[in-house]
C-alpha cells in the first residue's frame, strides 16, 4: 500500500506509567513505540512500517533520558579504565548527541562516543535514541556491537514488572528482539568492569566517511594482565550477518596469550570459520570477511586500538 | 480517514496551531501548511540535510520529525535568519565567499551551521567538516561553505 | 567624467544569492499549490517486454482522477531529442524497468497514491540485455538492426601500420561506471492549460527543447507553448535531455485535465528512473619507440546508452574527439560506439562522454610509463601536444597549446616530485613502523587533459545560439539569453559580460528569468555561458552602445550619461534592441561524417594532481589534497570559477572512488542518498584551483569553457596515485575498496 499518513494513529502518554498502562491494555494490537522517529519515519515513507499505531514517547524524556552512574567507585574515576563494581545506566531516550557529549561515558568507554559519532549526521544524532537503535536492531547499527562488547544489559519495563536481559540474549532474530509486546525498553545498563591496560577499537567501514550505513562495524576491547597476556577479550561485529555478533572463538583463541603477529593471524583465521557475511547492495561477503580478518589480526597483534584515555574532549 | 489533530508550537517566534495527522512530517507542515518553502525537500529520508531546521536549539531533519512530537516546541527555519531583506552575518559570508551555488542545500546548511555556531561549536576545518557531514552539497565541494562559516565565525 | 571599470575578472556577487540565502528563492516545488493537481507516473516493472496494456482495479473510483496512456496522446508519441526513438509513453514495447506507461493526475496526494496502486501494467517478457557485449552480439534487438545508436570513427595517419612497426605495443582495457547526477533538487515540472495552449515551468537546463517536444506531443503550434525554466537546483546535465520527457508528461496532463498539474519526482524515483552517465569500456593499443615516443594509438570504445538514444549520438562524438587525450600522435584510429541495453537511458552528464575517454587514455598512459620503465612525467613531456600540434581530428591547435604549461605549473604548485619521493620513502618504511602507522600507504598521481570549448562544430551550428539586449525606460539594459541559472552563476556572468560589451557598470544590466517567448534560444549546456554566449553578449553590447551613440550623435563614455541617454531614447518611444547569433569562426572547418577538422574553436587545458592515503587493512582511500591547474583563457568571475573547479573535482572524486550504482535486473538498487554515496564534507580534501589565462583568439573574448572540465581530472589522477601508493594499476572507476583490497592482498602473496 502507498504511504497514507493519515492512517497512522498516535497515542501520547503523559508519563511512563501511562505508557505502560496503555501497552498492557493494548498488547498484541500492533502498537509500536515512537522514540526519535528517525527510523520509524523512514520506514513509513518506504512503506516498510510494521504498524500504523504509535506510542509517542516524547513526553517521557524527563524520565527516560540521561546517563547515570550507579554504584560508582567512591575514589573517583580512573581515566580510560572500565571500572569494577557498578553500572552506568543510559536511559532509552538518551540521544546519540547526548552519548557523544557525555563526559562520564567518555571516561568509562570512549568507544561509545565514537560509535555515536559514526551514526548519520548531526541531524540524525540529535533525534535518534539509544533505545530506538536497539529495538530497531539494524544489522549494521553502529552502537550495537559496542553494547555487545561491553556485556551490556537492557532494562525492559511493563506495567507489572521490570526485568534485565543481557543484550546478547536480547537480540534473537534479524530486526527482532526479546521484547514482549507490552514491554518498553527503558534503559541500557553498562557494567563497569576493570581491565588492566585496556585497549579499545571502534571502526566503521562504509562507502563514505559519514552518513552511510556501514558495510561492517568492528569493535574490540581487551585488557593485558601483568604478564602481558590478553584478558577479557571482546571482538564484536556489525554488518557481518543479520545480527550484531561476537567472534567468541577468536576471543578465546587470544585469551591468555601475549599479542603477536602470529596470534593475530590465528585469530583472523578463526574468524573465517565463525563469520558468514553475505553479499548485498552495500558490499560483498568477500570484502567484509577480508576487512574483519585484517582488523582483527591487526588488533590482536597489538598494532591498532587506543590505549586507555584517548585525550578527546566530548563535543 | 480524517485523523487530523491540532498541534501547538512556535515557528520563528510565532505561535502556530497546525492541523494535521499526528505522523505528518514537520517538513510538510512547514512547506504546505505554513508556506515556509525555504526548507527544502531533498530526499525525504534524512539523508541529505536539505530540510534541516532548528528545533529547541538543535539541528534536525524536518522530514524525519513527526508533528506529534513538536507540541510546545520552538522551531526555527531559514526564513528567520535575516531581518527582512537584510542578510545576517552568516548569510552575508555565504554570499561573499561563494558558499551558495544552486541553493538547494543552502537553507539546510545555514540552519545546521547556525545551531552549531550558537552552541559554540568549534570552527576549525575538521570540526566544520564533521558538523557538515549530514548536509550534502553537489555544487561546491564544500570548500567555500567552510570558508563562509569561518569568515562568519571570525567576524563575531 | 568617469568611465567604467571592467567587471570582467571580478568576483561580482551572485545576483540571486541573497534570495537563496534568505530561503525565498523559489524552486519549482516551492510554487503555491493553489488548486494544482498532483501527478504521478505508472511505470513498467520489467526491463524488457511486449506491452499488452494496463489494467485498472475497478474498486477504485476512476472518475476522481485523470489517466493518460499512449492512446490519448493527440500528437506524435515521441521524446524528440536526437534520434526520435523514445516514446513519451510506452506503446508496444517496454525497454527498461521504470519506463513510463501511463500518467495519473489527482486533486490530492492521497488520491493519487491510491490510483497509482490501483493500476497494473500487463506485459509479456522478452529477454533483457544489460551489458555491452550482449548488446553487441545483437541476439536480442533493442534498437535498429544492431543495437548501435551511433558509431564514430576517427582516423589520422595509419595506426595499424604504426603499431606493426612500433618498438613496443602496450594494451589496456578500462571501465567506467554509471554515475547519478544527484542534484539536490529532484526533477519537477508544473504545466498549466491556458485556454489554447500550455505554459510549463520547471527545473531544466534547455527550455527550447521542451517547446518543440510539447508542440509535437500535443499537436499544437510552437507559439502556443510557453516554457519558463525555473530556478534550478543543480543539473550537471541531468536536466538537459530528461526534462524533455518530464515536461511532456506534465503538459499532457494539463491538456487533458485543463488544469494546473504538478509532476515532481521524489528522490528514489528520480534516482531509479532518470538518466545516468554512460558506463564505458575503452580499449587502448598504444605503440611507442624504445625511448617512449608515441607512434600509434588505437582506441576502441563502447558506451552503454541504455534503452533509448537521448543524447547518446552527441555524447559519443565528444567521447571520440577526446579519446586520444592531449597527446601528439601521427597515427591514430578511434572507433567509438554507443549501444542500446535495457537500462534506463543514459544521458547528458557533465563532460558529456569526455570524462570516460580521458580517464582511459591518461590512466593507460601512466601504466604505459610503468611498462616502459619511464617516468610518467617524462612520458607526458615527450608526447604532449605543443604549439601547432594536431589533434586526432587533424585540428591544428595553433597557439592554443597549454598542455605543457599546465603540467609544469601543477608539478610546481603541488610540489609533486618531492612528495612523490617522500611517499615512496614512507611506503618503503611502512612495515618497520610500530602500531597503526604500519598500515597506510601514500601516493600521488596526476592527469593531463583538455576539454573542447562549447559544442563540437556541428552541434554549435545546430543550436544556433542567440542573445539579445534591450533598453529599458530607466536606462538600464536587459540581457536576454535562455541560459538557465542552475547554480553556475549564469545570471551574474551574463550581466558581467553584457556590461563589458556595453562599457557600463554591471549593476546597470538586468538579467531575467528566461522564458521561451521573450528570450532567444541561446542553446543549452556544455560550459558555454562564459564563452560562446559571452562572446555574443560582448559583441551585442558593443553594437548596442554604437547604436545609442549613433542616435545621440556623440560618444558617451560616461556611464551615467549613457544611462540617461538610453532612458531618454526609450522614453521618446524608440525601440533599443540588439540581437546576435552565433556563427563559427570563418576559418573553422568541420566534417561531421569523417570527424575531421576543427572540432572546437578552442580547448581548455588542465592538469589535476591528487595525493591520497590507502588504509591497507580495509582498502579505504582518503584523498589528502587536490590541485587543479587550468588554462581557461580568461576568468570572468574568480569566485565562481574556483567554485566550479572545486565542485567539479568533488564530483570527479565521487565518480572515481565512491559512486557505485548497484544494478539488479536493470534497476538501481541503492537509489537513495545514503547508499549511493556522493561525497560528504568529511570525504573531501582541500581542493586548490589555479588558473592560467592565455586569451585564445578563436574563443570569444578569450574565455574558454570551464564547467565540465574539472570533473575530468580526478579519476585518472586517483588511479595513477593508487599505482604510486600500491604499485597496482586499477582499470576501473569507481575503484572501491572491494576492488582495491583483494588486489593489494593478492599482490602481497606473490
């Protein structure tokens, strides 16, 4: 059917409780949340919108936007480290611009800022929300591999309960998530975990430097213990399949070993067994795999990635 | 089906009551209802930036902003930049530096630049290139757009 | 008494600039809607088929809308461009996916959308042909008897014999891709029934095409058709031939509905179904002596014209004329064909066939240097056209021979030789560096090229360009041309040039939005405003001044006095008007059939240097900077000229590296401005434009064409820079990371 904009109904709740009440009453009637609108509006005008009823979350910004540290260490934040104990809670309606400008996130993990900055242009970053990006689950969504690499959890609220689910479990099928029809994603929780000598990488490979959907997205996090061996390696990808994913085999292969060219090559070879990217209009399976292998090899070998604090000011 | 509602917000300082279906794009409300055609429809998918306007101080794509989310908002469009016929300093710099050619991207770029400069965003070439990344221009190669913005910023 | 200082060479501010910056410059989609109906196009959904008819869903109330098919066309069902092979609405055959079959107009957009959904096109499929070789096999015929829209052959000396006796013969095949214009304002037209005729306003480059086209389509006399080109939001050739179809569609609907009808494309429709740059395959066989003297060139080129001829017969001519590049060779054979396929018709695009030809010849020449073991700079110095050298067409360039000068100046401006050495050192040491610095490789490359000013000899006469000046009651003078403001600064430049001829301040010259009733046909396109039209304006200006002074009986050097005199004469009821029409310089000779002789009155010569860095982990290319040096004869407006060069280089870099049209069954798959990636501000480097001004006597008032030229340099310069960075010769643009990375990895396995 063509786009008939007047067919689209909107319910505007005054607050979260009202939104959840409405969702409970109207579950399975096909209502969908409307956050920043950047994905929803595109889908509507491309006739790809799954719903014609929208729950306008704009009035919930007071409740659902913002970045808060819970249980943060009392003795201050050590720059560039991912801290032990506690969480950073990012409200679902936090915009990508707010992610970019957050001093807290810059200190906890500068990758988040980079991923947010790599998403569209300023206009999109001002509207697009953390929660919207997670729920729409675009295969090459820039922020998604970062949540995966950070072992993030999502907070799902319904009228009757609130639960937390590991982001890794939350994404189940392409463009689908483990959210029930009466649940709203209200926050993403980033565990603060210490890694010694952390090294971080975010790379988006796209057809141009900005404003294009990625061919592939790669994010990597690893610590090096006192002996110089890898600890807590995370290698996460977007665009390498229908879902963001972690290359667990390659992670395990690197774990406990010292960075070297040989180790990098082994990890890269392991990827070929783990990843099955496809050809599409943005790139080829061959190119995606080559790029994933090269970036993984260079990261695991210790050549690329930023060590700890990168000296950037949030802007 | 008539699904029109009335939405109240401000455009260029004036109170507006727009009657529209709730998912109507701000772009259509501006262009078709309020006859503010300075905001251009370049792609309708948020990819080109030609419809950039300022909502509550932030640059956004009017094509991706449903009117239902504008209740009480402050919207500014390119028509609000100049005082009658008198160009403001940013516009004047674009004229003097060759920052506009065909002019289709120009209103969106002016609004993105205005939001950036108002919040004290950086004005070195790299910062401006990043700030401009959501606005496509096919005529200039962006060089003279960046020069225009730098001249305006320096004049402040 | 004061006389007037010349406005030529001054950065006069853009006349319509303030309106564009205030947001009150109206493009076609900005016109008031007042009762206008909305129109849409019913399109075929197969690339090649027999058309059986359309089926209307009877659940929709068809009385609410107006529907037009080929059967309703009162005149001839044709889009008259060059070959007259393209119907306005498909009648018997579908030749490309998206071909218009019917038109619908409705009072509002929702009704229109429902109507378009309620109609289907019935077809019986035929085998589609998408690539050049399949088309040449001619098993399936799309056009004529052999699918060839036009063949152009150019012969100079005896290339076959020269290649037989050459010390070294080097072959190379290069490919270029389709390119989308991606003007920021999509195509659009508004047509209005005026009682006994049609007025059409729209986004277009060539209003006179449309007058002829609509008159034929509606079987109306041309004087009943008024075309008013609207302020046009970028064109680049995309609004040259295509609006002839679109304007015809809008006119048909206005005629049938007796209303005002708007036919505005949305971006996806525009990208999928309007013309693209012709894809090309170009083969070179080139003979040299051992020391690198060029002795023979064979060039065999095939362009993919898509489903209909549009501008292809002219595009292939320009491609052929430019195919040997700015090089002196006594034995040249050029064979150029443009063939039909079931893609949307290819059309005019900045450069008009020359970019494809110039990419191949200059990338190939750089490759030849590497095969000969000669410095590519030396190979160029040895072989470039000098004073009194001859082009492939036999044209003696006389003193219009700046190839050597632009080359040397570009080397100097870009510090080419030192940087080339520094980058080689950087690359040699790469593996020994620590960290991320071990992965990038850097390179610098250049291209040397020329672009014929205006249209080729035949075309320029064909378009018989004209201009007019007339005096107004306030003493100002209006310059009338049909040159449309598409962003290039026509209105301002026309005023500068007319003022130059008139000897008055530029502010005294008015330039209007042209319409086809008042404005003479000044022909369209092709970087001609400052040159051909400029020459006419200057001549007309001088004649106008002489006429005023004759009637006044005295010389009038003071501009204020001149103005007062014009006002007085007009007030006295005198008609002050001067018209000028183009005729080629008398010594110009051109044989269209053999493509021999003086193809263009002058050539713009240019050298483009690109430096870049390749990330060898991903094959991504970051262009570091571009220096474009060109001899344009005379710069009319330095700010506009630099803007043209920077924008053209940007478009050329996009074509070279980023802009990849992904086809599937003849349909562009990435038809949006995110997936079809024109450069953003973050993709582009600093771009320096350097101008040389050697006035050319055969170019009117010395100025040569500029607008198309800068598009042509980046692709060969980038490919040559990539060889300098990676040691690999790439034979295709866009040269994407998907091509670069496997080639680099394969090379390192050797």
